[in-house]
């Protein structure tokens, strides 16, 4: 049954000799994912700070943002933003983006920001409140305290789930095909329409696996640099890679957890 719907020679050809058109689609998937994730991080940071603000309207706006964009399908958000952005291209000085690409990036970034808000807020909340008070006692402004003291420490909590979010972003980016963006899934769909064979979808699954596996290695390296235990030992790269691969990343041994009793930051010994 499977052999009748999958041409394995075509699968092999799509993997070993993808062609320039495919490489263009691959590049589109990569840069859309990266830009959308960066946008999501920035929006998540702003939303997290608004959620922690003493100004009630800011907290309300942050809560409404999360409620709407986490409570509705990403596909609906992509279609809505695509419909409200006018024109065929969007210019940014020396370069331009097609309207559908820009809409896809904005939609994915806004949706990601709603999830990043909770990740960043949890990371900031995990830092001992005494850190903020110590910064204030030194005469530092709120922004300087967050930038120089709180966020660098919170990064150890934020980075593992952030890595997982980017992994998901690369796969979720396939949804922008619905508005006409030519990326990995769109390329597979084009080949399928001319061959009526499932081979291009098997091949594109392989390429998504390659992308996520490469990112898992990068994530393991980043986590290894951040995961310093109380005694100063580090997880090996192999241990990190296995943790990322088998459990979705962000796995810390008890000795690597950056906070001691009472949530006190331990830092390097």
C-alpha cells in the first residue's frame, strides 16, 4: 500500500538533488522562522514587562494579548493579518518583502510573542527579588537593573524553552503556504500537484528533520554554556544533545538548576 503511493526514487532525488527552486524554498523557511522568532521574543519581553507593571491598563492589555493570540488558531491569525496588509510588496529601505511573506512573519511573530510572554515572565519571576532591591540601593534605574542584573540571570531559565519554541516555529512556518508563500511545504505541494505522488511530502519531512536536528545541536551548545552547576561542572555536549533530542530540550539536572533554597541565585562558585 505504501509502495503504491510513494515513489522512493523521487524521494531520493528530492533529497540528494533538490535544485535551486527547492533551495529558495528552504531559505524562505529559515529566514521566516528566524525573523518571526526574533519578533516574538521582543513582543514577549514587552508583554512580560507590561504584565509585571503596576499600571493596571498595561496589565490588562498584556492579558488580552495573550488571551486572543493563544486562544485562536494560528492559521486564522495568518489569514486575518494577510487580508489587512495592503499592497503587493512592503519596502524596508534597501530591500523589500512580498506582502504575503511580510504578513506571514508578522502573524507568526505576534502569535509567538504571546507564548514568549509567559516564558520570559517565568524567567524574571524566578530571580530573587533581593536582586532588584540591591540594584535600587546602588542607585541603578529599573531598566539598567533588568538589563544588567535580572535578564542575564533569567536567561538560564528562558533559553531552554526558547530553543524549543524556535524548533516549533520552523515547523509552524509551513502554515504560511496558505497565503501563497513559497517555502518548504509549498514546494512539496507544487511537486505533488504535478506527480500525484506522496514522495515530495516524505522528502520535505526529511528536510524539516534536518533543520530541527541542526538547531537541536546549536541549542545543546547554548545550554551547555549556560548550565553551570553549583560546583562549576558542566554537562557535556553529548549529554545536552541527548537531552534536547529525547526530551524536547531544556532538561536540567538538579545540580544544574541555577537557584538554591528560597530561589536564591547561586551563580558560579
